């Protein structure tokens, strides 16, 4: 080996050593939610915008960086499902966990409910299948071709009829109640609209639970509705 080739070899070894030991490597994977409506023949679902996860390792191993990116996405997807009725996104789906452009800022099921129930207004409820599709280079599929995570099959979403549902009770999900100064369901709706935790409300007419005053129940989820002369109800709709 001549001197020039030896020098080039040494330079290459030093460069590779620097990559292997001294440089952080960051890679990305992507994911997107896919919803299909299973309770309506010919019903159309929805695919939501993709979001990305990043993974970083302190040595040169792009596939390991992608596996960590997929791990961050999996953490986000699981946390979002575990907290599916909350009107917020979990911290696992934020940039602090190297997850970017997560599309459900106002919660997973609240957003899907808004989108699908507003499309199928005649239905009291919808059954859906919810999946997450992953894509990216080797490592993003965890070396086992795991490109799809099924979160739910025939999961039932209770749809609102109107923001005001006269003669309707939605029983369950209560986290706060209050007596109203006047017998007006709009006061109950306003309480719900002003409370970030509230997703639905039921107004109870005077004389049912209190002898003189109407009562308002705020709900942390959207219970199934049922006809009742005692009450009016409503469901918060989000943009």
C-alpha cells in the first residue's frame, strides 16, 4: 500500500469513527389515522393528515434512530387512545416526545365525532373501526413489517342530534352540577361551553330534582341519549 492510499484510509477511518462515536443521528417515521364507518352500508370514513415522530441516537445507526421514532409514535398513539374522550392532546403527542404535527389538538374521539356525526346527522350513533398506518424506511416498521395498528373495531360513537335536544336526557358522565338562577336551558349550555372539560350537558326542569330551581349537569363524555320529559340536553361541538 502506497503512502497516499494509507493516508486516505486513515482519513476514512477517522471520519467513520467520528460518525460512529461523536455524532447524534436523527431519523423520522410518519403515521396517519384512518377511520371507517362500519354501521352504515356504503358509509365513507376519513383519513386524517399525517404526523411524524423522530428518534435520536448518539452513534451512527439510522435504523435504531427510526425504531426510536416509531417508539415515540407508538407512545403517542397509545396515550391518545387511553385518553380518547379528553378535549386535549396528551403530552406524549407533543414535540417534547419528538412527535410533530399531531392533528388532534382538541382530542381524538371529540374530533372524530364532530367530523362523522355532522356528516351522518340522522344517526343516533355510529360504529367505527379506527387504525393507525405507519410508513417510513427500514426501522419504522420495527423489522417485522408492523405497518398497521388497529385501535378499535366497531367502536360506538354516540352522536348529538342538535346543540339543544329538547325532551332528552343523557344519563351518566357527570362531574359537576349547579342550580340555575332561572329555568333556562341556555344557562346550562353556556356553562358547558365555558368549561374546557365539558363535552355534554343535561338541563333538569324545576321541581324534578329541586323544588324551585332548574339544575344543570355537566358531563365529561357524551352518554347515549334517551327521551325524557324531565330534561333537555346538548353536546358541545368543536371547530
